[in-house]
C-alpha cells in the first residue's frame, strides 16, 4: 500500500511539473509596450494610424514577443490616468503620441526614471537637452524651424515673410517663432490668431494689413481642417504669394479642406520621395494590402520606427528600460523605415527634412 502511495505521489508531482512547464512556455511573458494616443476623439485619425503602423510592424516581422497594450486619450489628464494605469500593471516601455502639453503633465506628476518613453509628437524644445526617460522621435521646434528658415533664406531671398501662428498652441508656436524670427534673413512680420476659435472675417481684416511675398502657417496638426480654411482665405487675398505650411499639416485633411488653394503650397516633411525610396514604397503597399487605405498622417510612421528601434535593442539583448536607453544612446545612429536618424546624448533626434510642392493634390518633391 505504501509503495502504491509513493508511486501515485511521484506521478502527481511529475504531472504538476509537466503542467507548470507547459503553462510557463505558453505564457511567455514577452515585452509589454504601452501605447497612449487619441484613438476615438479629436485626433483619432492620427492615433488610429499610429496603432495601425504598430500592428503592421508586428505582422510583417512576426515579432510575437512584443505585447502592445493600447489606451485612448484625448486630454492631458486622460494621458496621465492611462499612464498610471499601465504603470501599475508593470508596464515600463511606452510609445506616446500626444502633444507637448500632455507630456508636460507626465513629467510634472510622475516619476518616470524607471521607464523608457518613445515620444512621437511633443516637439517643445523645453524638453531638449535633458537627461530623462524620453526618446524623441520627431525633431524639436528648433530643428524644425531652422530647416524652414534655411529653406526660405535660400529660395526666397529679399522677400517679405508673414508668419501666421496659432496663439492657442503656445508651447509649440512661441518656441518656433523665436527661431524663425532670429534665422529668417528677410523682413518678417507676425500675425497671431487662435485656431481653435478661428474667425474668418477678423482674419481677413488683419491679413489686409500686410503685403507678404511668403506666408508661413505655423499651425499644429490638430487644426489641419482650420489650416485648410486659412489657406483659402490667404490665397484669395494674396494669390501671388508663396505659402509654406508647418510639417504638422502634412495630412490629407489639410489638402481636402484647402481644396484648390493648396495648389503650389510648399510642405516640409520627414518622408522621403516614395518613388525613389523602396522601403517607404513597400511599406505603403503593405499598409494598403492590410488596411485597404493609404497612410494619411506622416507622423504615424514614427510609431513604426519606434518598434524597429525596440526590435534592434531586443535582438542585442537589451530588455529593460535602462538597457534600452543606454543601447540607443551608445548606438547613436539607426537606419529606419523613413531614413537614417541619430540621437544625441539626451535622446533628442536629428533627421533630415525634405520639401515638396502640392501639384494636383499630390507631392512633387524638389531634387
């Protein structure tokens, strides 16, 4: 009897060990990534494409060890709530597609030293040059405005420039204005208005006070619809002027709302010419195959790039936020979907801007 009990006990222990081994293998912990962006409100087109690009990366690479948890947020408070919820679940790697105001909320109210955060949108240079947990994927306002200033100086010397900026997004526009006014060589005037409460009659009245050769719309992507309307009014008032828009307005919504007025508009962008770049072309074809639509938001590509960099880190044995940060800063340069980029010792990115002209609703890149 004792022998039978011993045999039963051995079988029971062996069965438990096998069950434990099987379940532990099937429940591979993976690497959890928290995605926070607007998936269902004001900027949902942007957020939805961010999510689509991340899912496309997972499909194309079959990188099953990444487990992405996505939560939608439209306000700074919602971002903080979602961040804390994910943090409490043990998530320490984040991809966040929100404005500088939302990122400021996290910085002010949450200790993120044990995290790594891929910052897709926040371009305020107030967060540049700081040893923090953020990996900036989009150039800050200084780099962006410097590229625009150099373009104006080289292509339109001795012309009068009018900068129309959004007073309701001062975290972005005021910083950019400082660089633009310091760097543009020709005469520069400034017209401020709140894009969130745009008044067509008032804008036309103010616009008549200037006689610009060049107009630069310094407006964020959340107001690409309004920017399209502003473009129409500007071109009706000054049909011979050259109009340049901020990189954040590089969306289909802007072209749709500006209609024929967008013809000839100059656009700074991080995306290289698709016909000449096989990676971007192949990516867009895959995007269309999976989602039956074309990417409409340039900055959603940065989410895909973030996943590429994370994959590179993991393949080199870096799994924790501290290891990932050290690897990124030490590696310095990466080749990604939309071209080479490099990070400085603070995790701030440097990358090339391209310029194209809208012709018949399509981009015509400069050589």
